[in-house]
């Protein structure tokens, strides 16, 4: 192969590689666009059960909406069919909290808007005393706006009861403890800690999920007398709850006590004996006490 042919071959190879790189770049851009177009952007909101929560919604133009219409709905599934519940509807000053009919029973008396923020395009609502049933997808719709605008929020109402601790087995050397967290949502992180707050190595947690709620079981074997805590943490809710138990390891503690007691008795006896001897010597020296020596009964001499 001549040098000229080699040059042409490398030139063609360079063009092909360049074309392939451009194709990959275009495919990457298309994939990102399709992924974005697959569905609307959903804002995820977490709240602890029983607390109040604000679901955000604003019109993109930030215009005054006090004379406009916006409608909040909860979208879900029931028995395989789409279920829509009316949460809050505002129409130029008329809404569910001033006599307008149509609100779903689940939300009556618990949902309000921010009247003073309407002039800034803020259509957010507050749901008070949230329940597990409130979890789901919420839509905030401006049907008369051009172009039509809809904002989506996914509300996750979480709960986590206090962990339950019990002793599964024990000997004179160790105790096997079990911690159970039931019906938690979202899934909590469960850990064992000692009285100093140190995280202790434990068995692998057992997790059961049912309908979005989680049961978590975590076992640990401890070998020291101490107060132990089982801690459940839900980062999404900024929530942490724990239960504690005191474990008494009898043999080790008794061995410790016996050693200390024996040392104490020996030390105390030595000090008491030394003190008594010193006092006795002082009394003899000052003649406050006389010591008589009895050699035994006298023996009769035979030379009389």
C-alpha cells in the first residue's frame, strides 16, 4: 500500500469517527429531551402525620390571580379506576371555605389558600392535620390561562411509631435484643446505640413492605451491662424516635463486684490492724496500760 493510499484510508476513518461522535451526541440530546417529555415535573413534599403542610403552586407569569380561576385536585386510583377528589377551588373570590359546594368530604374544613398572596400569582394551599390518606398526587390547574398551566405535587404523609424492644434470649454472658418498628412510612433507618450514642454493629435488618408502609426488625447481641437505644430515623421527614432498655449482664458485673469487695476488705483490714497496733504501742509507752506476762503455774522446788 502506497503512502497516498494510506493517507486516504486514514482520512476516511477520521470522517467516519467524526460522524459517529456527532450521532452519539444527537442521540444523547434526544434521550434527555424524551425523558423530560415523558411526564410533567412533580414536586415531592414530605410531612409527618398530624402536621400541617403547604403545597406550592404559582402561575408562571406571577400576575394577579385574585379574579381568576384555579382548581386543586387529588388524583388517585380506586379499584383499578382513576379517582379524582376536589381539594380546593377558587373562582374570582368564591371558594369552598365561603359556601361554595363541591369539596370532597376528606378535605372539608382542612384546606385554605393564601388570600394576601393572590396578587403575586401564588395559588398555594395549606392542608391542616394531615392523614395517611392524604398521600398522593395533587394538581393545581389554571384552566382559563393561555397557555393552560398545571402544577403537580406528590404529597407523602409519613408516620413512625415508637420502636418496640424485647429480649429474645439471654445467658450470664450476653443478651439477644430485638427492635421492631411497625407501619412506618417512608422506610426508616433503624440502628442500635449504647448509652454514649455510639452506633453498634447489629444483624442485617429485616424489612417487610405493604401498601407503602414498612415493618423493620433489627436484632443485636450485647455483652455489657448498659442502657441501649433502638433509634428509627426518617431523613425525609427530619424525624427521629427511639426506645431504650437497660441490660444487666450478671456474671461480669458480679465478678467485678467480688474483686472490688475482696480488695476493699483486705485493704480495710490491713489499715485497721495497723491503726490498732499503733494505738496500743502508744498506750504502753505512756504507761497508760500495763502488760502482764503470765508464764504459767509455779512449780515446787525439790531442794526443800
